[in-house]
């Protein structure tokens, strides 16, 4: 539903003044705002964001008796959750775990997700910095959330829980279930999956459309294309939360929440300045965010809440080299190269994605170079990994031997890619995959649109290596690539193939020369995936301020919340249900304006 100007004027003159001020700062105001004297809309609970946290929150609040308005920036519902892999590691004794004889309990989930002794082969701990209160709430509500999803129309692939696609989900038992798309159209293709895949593939297309349908059936009201830009408290930085401001195509809409506001805006990977507070290297060229262009993560939830004194929390989890926060590109020659997400012609957002990308099946077929045309690492190197079932084996909870038994084996492809070119700039700059027409044949690629993004500057070709280097001109290539450098890199690599040894970076036996024109350069810059730190919340998903006090009437969950290093859907859906129920249980404060 969208509102017209007349709808906005339900409370007289104050709104007209608000409208006259027009658009509000983007992504959200970092300044606390005076609450309006007149409101455009009024409900019990306002939920901001319609993704993995927001839709469950909205349904739970509505079913608990509150009137609910779901405010969503995009013209469509579902957020990153819609395009996700639909792998949902909810455990603690679900009906499916019981069916397959997997013994799990809330206590085991809690122990797993707070075990200090589990570290990755790169030395990073998955669980050490998790907030105990937040994890306890997740552990206690995990199995119930799984049953809640079933009851609200989500169909899971009919097989035992496994370890596929979940990350940092605990070492002790199998927990991951997979959402089946059934007849829902896949947002990546615009069509339903083929008959066999409808019940066997795992996708967020099997999670969000049924929840969307359940929310509409329950009577949740939607405001699409409304972007929250501020949260109002009684006085700008103190007192109860009264509501939000949203921007609808330049017009401000002030929405009062009689009981509570739930922030479910999904993190900050898309906000360059915000993400650089955690990692200064993450400059503008990291523009290939997983989940985009379906929805963005611009940190507006965190920024609006910080403006009214909310605290951030658990920041290590964001920079920890664990799981999929930062990933190696899986498709090259496109801006959006996240390994598990391909945009196909037919997708409703393909005009924004512009290209599908070339899926790399064997990194022996390319070399990777930086802006200066220099190799920097073994191209077959992996991205970060994460702990999962039997990631440590043998495993004894909290035992010093767990860390000792891990074979130290850091994989630093991503760190080398982000290292920069030795000048005073942060960020590694674009990373280019360089290959020849023999590689195209081996990979069975068709290096032309819509498979690659030529117009956007994410793919180039030329008849010589030197010409190729000269052609690489695009907005993130802030220095020209010296043709001699690229020629030298290709020539040296070819000699390595000749002798069967990579003397520079130890690539296991380099296999293929790069020598048959045409030559190609395809965007292969690391991809940002998800957010694992955000606003401080307690076990009820209430937002906590810089003094450790609850901000009355404000809730948060999912990627916008901190204290929990678990990847994705399980924590988001679980916290959504918790926040929705808690928000609805607040008493309506009609006395506060
Ligand atoms: C390609 C991909 C694959 C993934 N696969 C998996 C997987 O298999 N398993 C797993 O556990 N996790 C997976 N994830 C992660 C998971 O999808 C996310 O962690 C989860 O969706 C986050 O939920 P959320 O509610 O916090 O945010 P989202 O689901 O992104 O929802 C946030 C919503 O808020 C809206 N919004 C943002 N700002 C505003 C604002 N100011 N005003 C109004 N609305 C706003 C957004 O448009 C969006 O609709 C995947 C993610 C991606 C991108």
C-alpha cells in the first residue's frame, strides 16, 4: 500500500510543515530528532524491514493482538532472506531432529555457541565473543522457532538435518534444515524451480513468500517504498520510543508506535563509512554485495538507533575472519559475484544486476591481478571458513585440546586481495581475473552480455595482453594498469606452467598458459556478504543504550543486532519471533505523545 498526499494529512497542519521539509537525509539521520506534534499514522507496533527478522516479528506481534505496520524501503518484500540459500540451522530439539534420532537440547545449543575453545584453522574463534544472554535466548527459542516456521507455511526439504550451508552453528550435532521453494517463483530467475527441485533445493524463496502470505493473512499492514530515516523518543535522546520517520519518495511520513518499534533493517555491508568503522580496508570498490540489487544494507537501522543513544555490541564478530562475511567471488565479470547467487535474465531485478557472471569451476583457468596488473596469491586459495558439526573432531566441550588439535592453516587470499598497492590508500582496489580463449573453451564460457557486464566496466577483452591492460578503465580502477606489468605477470606465469611450479605464490602445479587471443579481464573483487555485529540487545531483543539501560519501546534482531556471530536465518527468524511477541506485550502508551 502507498499513501497519497491527502492520506498523509490526517492530522492537520503539522504534517504539511513536515511535508514541506521534503526528503530526509539518507541513509538515516545521525542526529536525534524532535518528535512531531502530529503523526501521519498510528499503530501498536511498527516493524522496520520485511526480511528474515521483520516478517516473523510482524506476524508474531499481530498474532499476539497488536495492530502492526510493516515498513519496507524496497518495492518488494523479503530482503536478503529472499535471495538466500534457505539453509536454516535451528536446533535444540526440533521435531525433525527427534524424527531422525538426533539428540539436541537448548543447553547443548547454548554450550556449543559459547564454547571459547573452538577455533578455525586460521586461529579465529567462532563463539568466544558471543553474548551469553543473547545466546541463551536463542538456545531456548530455537526449536520453537522451527515449529513456528512450519506452522506458518514454510516447507522444509524432507530429509535429516545436515551441516550444509550453515556456519558457526555448533560442533556437537547436525542442525541445518533447508527451505524448499515449492511452487513459489525464484526471484533469481523469475520462474518456479523445475519439478524435482521444488521439493529438494534449498532457497530463501521457500522461506519468505510463505511468511509474506502468512503476514497478509494475519492482517499485517504493509508500507512498501517507505524507508525509515529516524527513530523518535519522547525527547530526542531520552524517554520512551514513540515512533519513526520514513521517507516515501521524498515525502516524510511520521508513524507513531503505541507499543513499540522493531528494527529489522538487516545490517550495514552496503554502507562504506559504517563498515569501515570495523575494517578500514572495505572501501568503495567492494560494491558486489551479496543480496544486492534485490535489497541494500545501508546501516540505517543502526544509525537511527545510535542517534537516540543505542549502543553497538560484540564488534569482534564483524571483523573475525570467520564464515562468509567476506567471500571470494564465485562469478566473474559481473558486479554481483557472490558464489551462491546468480542473477538470470528473467529475474525481476535483472535490469539492476545487468549480468549473470561467468561461474568459475576451476581457478587454474585464470590468474588474479591487482590494479597494477600484479599477481598477489595462489588463485586456487579459499575464502574464510566456519565451524560446523564435527569441525573439531575429536571434540570435548570447552577443552583446551580443541584449539590444540586444530591444524593451523590460514588461508589469506582475501587478505592479500585487500592489502592495497603500497600507496597511502586503503582498500585493495579491483581484482581482475585474466584469461585467454583457451580458458573460455575449457570453462565453456560465453564471454558476452548478458553473461558479462561490458557496459558497466566489469569486463574487458583485447587481442593482446598490453591492449587489455590499457582498456581497463572504470570507476574503481583509480590508477591505470601499466601494460608492461600485466605482460610481465602473464609471461612469468607462463614460465611457471612450463616448469610446473609457481615460484611466487605456491599455486599447486600451475596448469594452463595464457597465450591464445583474445585475452580477457573479468571483475573478481571480493564480495561482502553479511553483518555479524550491530545494536546491543538483551535476551528479549530490547535495544540497550550506552549506559547499559534498556531503551523503552525499541526492539531489534537479525543482522542489525550484535552479540551473536551466527550466520543468518536461524538467529534472524528466532529473534524476529521473540521481538514480535515482546513488542506486542508492551502496554500501549496512549498518554505519551
Ligand atoms: C545470497 C545470500 C545467501 C544467504 N544464504 C543464507 C543461508 O543459506 N542460510 C543462512 O542462515 N543465511 C543466509 N544468508 C544470510 C541471511 O539471508 C541474512 O542474514 C538474513 O536475511 C538477514 O535477515 P535480516 O532480517 O536481518 O535482514 P534482511 O533479510 O536483509 O531484511 C532487511 C529488510 O529491511 C529493509 N530495510 C533496510 N533498511 C531499511 C529502512 N531504513 N527502512 C525500511 N526498510 C529497510 C531491506 O530492504 C530488507 O527488506 C544469505 C544471504 C545472502 C545475501
